[in-house]
C-alpha cells in the first residue's frame, strides 16, 4: 500500500506512461503499470510531471513592496537601490514577514519548491534577517528557503555592513553574499570579494555574489571571484549572479574568463527578466540587453540556473512567481531556439538551479523526496511555450495546491466545443 501514486505521467526526459509511487514522503518507484494500491491516486492523463521549480536568486525582503514609499520612475538599478534605502527605515519586521508569507503562498501554488533569497544586512536592526529567519521556519514544510547575507550598500562602502553581515551569519543565515561592483573602487570591490570568500571558507559556507551587475565591460569581479574560489578551495560552492557586464565585454577577454570560471567550478545565475529590464538604460541605439552569455557559459560546462530576482518591488514591477516566465524570457533573449536549447531552459529553472543550491533528494528517481509538479503540457518545451498551468503541486507526497484543467469553451459553428492550449504540440514525427 503506497501513500500516493501519480499514474500515466510524462517525465522531463521524455518517458511516457510512467507511474510514480510514494511512500512516507519519498519516491518509492517510477515505472510503467504499477498495480499496487494507494491511499490516493492522481491520474496525470499523460501530462508532464516535473520536480519542483527552483529559484536560485530572489529578494524576498523587498517583494510585494511596489509603490512603497514611491515608484521607481527611471526604472534603473540605482534608483531602485535608493528607493530601497527609503523603504528600509519605515518598514517593520512584521511588514516583511507578512509580505514574504504572501509571496510564499503564491510561490507554492506555482510549484516553486526552493528559493535562495538575498537578505539585506546593511541595517543595524537586521529587520530583514529577523523576518526571513522566521519565514524560513514557517514555510519549511513546503518551501526550502535558503538565505544569503547580502550587504546591499557594499560591505566596505557601508561602515556597518561587515559587522552586520557576520551577525547575520551567526544568527543562522546560510550563504555569504556581496556586491563588489557597488563598492567605491574596483580595488575595494576585489578586496570585498577576498574578505567575504575567506569568511565563507572559515565557516564552511557557500558563496553567492552579485557580480558585475552593470553595463561596464571593464568590470572584473567575476574574475576575482573565480580566483578566490580556487585559492580557498571553494570549488562547487560559489555562484556569480547576474554577470551582466559579460554581455558587453571584449570577446578576447571572455575567451580567457570563461575557462577561469570552469577551472574554479563557479556557477552562474542570470536573471533574465530583471537583467533585460535594468541594463542598457544609458544606451540609445543599438541598445544592449543585459543578459549574460548564457550559451557560452553553458557550452563550457558551467552550471547555469535562471533566477527571477524580483517580484513587484523597487526594481521590478511585474512578476508572479512563475519560473516558466523566467525560462521563456531567458530563451528569447539568449536566442536559445533549437529543441535541445529550449529543453535545456527547463533544466535552468529546475535541476541546474537545484544543483547550485545544493538541494538534497531532488528529482524524480526512487529515493528522492516526493516533491513534484503536474503541468498542463506534454513536454518541457511545451511547458515553457505555454507557461503551463499547474494542475497539482505535491510536497512530501501530499497535494498542497490543485487546479482544474484550463480549457476554453468555444461557440463556433462546425468547430470543436472546447480548446485545450496544451493540445497543439506538433506530432513527434512532424
């Protein structure tokens, strides 16, 4: 007797007609035609079942704060940072918790099973840290929340930031963050990377740096991060987020830089929605779009995971916790148009990002945690094309969110009575 069986599922690797059996919160079997009984049976109807979506880069302490205390009129990164500085003194710990919990409700309904969120450590009260430690505890049964100590105003530029960042780590924050390109000089930026990586090495923690989030082709902090990663033996535990300056760098320099990242085992986290919104603001035409060199990084063997970064906050006024929106935008801006490329974009919001976060028991194999999403799509490419409707979200073998099929009633003479948006995939032999 199993606790749950999901029948007739299509898996991301293309296997069809698969049954997924769950016992005590763990996947016990994945095979066709399981005949055992179960307390609950879900018929996937041939639709895609995926492991949960994973967001490896987010700012939950600011989410859903759009318009408080004002709007970002210019739409730039720097005005967003200034606006965040105006919001921090007037918000309370309770405000942050309430917004974050509302976002986690939305995220869970959209099949997000894990989120890495940066939390600002540049206020002496550490209100965001207090709030998100509480939120992490409240949502632990349905979202794996990983916190990054993030000195938003620069760990050297702000005289309080280093001490506060260490306090945050002492309080239980998981990952060491930084923002070297926001320090006063390039040299200070490099020094901040050195100091923060040494702290991570001493504590046995992962590192996730906002690196070179600018249009400056001479920004070199990802090079420094790769060097410090190798010097300190942090291979596989370090990510560079954004990396937007790489979009504008000289090709010869990039031909040196990417192998350095490969050698150091540094991961890359582009944030397609926010990167193309904030970058290139000083350009007329031709106008640069800020997404980093996703194809080149991936082809070199670097683990690349797409993050969403922001939802309705000082930097980005849209978003709905939909990682398929993120994959859709990353696909277009990166011109990742082959069938293999498009399927890879699904991995960039699932398995790749899970690897970057170091998630244990992630996947759809026996022995993995029984966390999965049933999507109204036939395969990963269709899921991205449709930004597929979530039919069910399962956590530890229990359904935590559920929706009916999204089918439109049609009243046209001689035409079908209903339209299913997931029924328009080309046939496999076309």
